[in-house]
C-alpha cells in the first residue's frame, strides 16, 4: 500500500461529528504514551501529521486521518492514564466504547502495546473485549528498537502468552525509529479495506 495523501479529516467527540462518506476505518487503540501518534506518522511518512507528546493523555478526541481518500486511520484516546480525573476517564471510555461498538465503517482494530513491558490489565481487557465482539484485530508491539534481539524475542513470547494470542492472531513488532513492522501493518490494513 503506497500512501500518497494523508491529512487530518475530522476531530470528533460525538458520533454526529464522524465522517459520513462510508470509507473503511482502521482504529488505533492502546494505553496513553504507547506510541499511536508516532505509528501514524511512520505509516504515512510524515513527521507531524499526528501530534506526538512526551506527556501522556494528550489525545482527548477521536481523530480521523484521511488516507488516499480511500480509508481513515482513527486515533482513539489512550486509556489507563492516571493523571486525569475519574470523570474524564469515564468520558473517554464511553467515547471509545461507543465508537468501537457502533461504527459500521470499522474494519480493523490495531491494539498497540509497549514491547518493553507486560500488557497492562487495561490492555488485556481491551484485547478480550475486541476478540469477544468479533472485531478483526492486529496486535502491534511498539518500541521494538529499544530492546536487544534476545530481549525482543523473550518479550514477544511473554506478550503473546499474557494476551493468550492464538496462532491465527496477527502480531507485529513495530518501531517508528527503524520502521520495522511498517510494511506488515500496511499489508494488514490493505487486506481489510479491499
């Protein structure tokens, strides 16, 4: 998949603000600071399309990125961030849940986990919920460049075991620094949008 056009299309907090053109959507979810914005920028070969921050919890809206006028990458707010109020967490949770439960255009959910750490309780809940809902899911383990090869293999095995991934589940180690996993993820996205 060659990306020639990538732009922010819509920033939404409610379904009435979602795009209405019926294009397929690929949702990106994961805990705060897992690297969703960096992943988007890597996929589209643009540095600042999705705003990155060293401060977790910056994405508080659902951001729709138009890709080649053919699909949307949908950046969902990160979950599990401790430094926001309970009220704010509930609001984000409802926004994410409503989108994932009711969006007919949704073709694939990409769950991002940090390859350096065990999946969090929130990661496990999100993965189990998506599997049970029948969503097509790809697990992407970000920050793969931060580990030695030996540690990388150990952590991949640990994440697969913790999430109870099967042989049929798609798991992609990814690095926005080295671009490892970029082509594999684009291929999975393309498969879902044909």
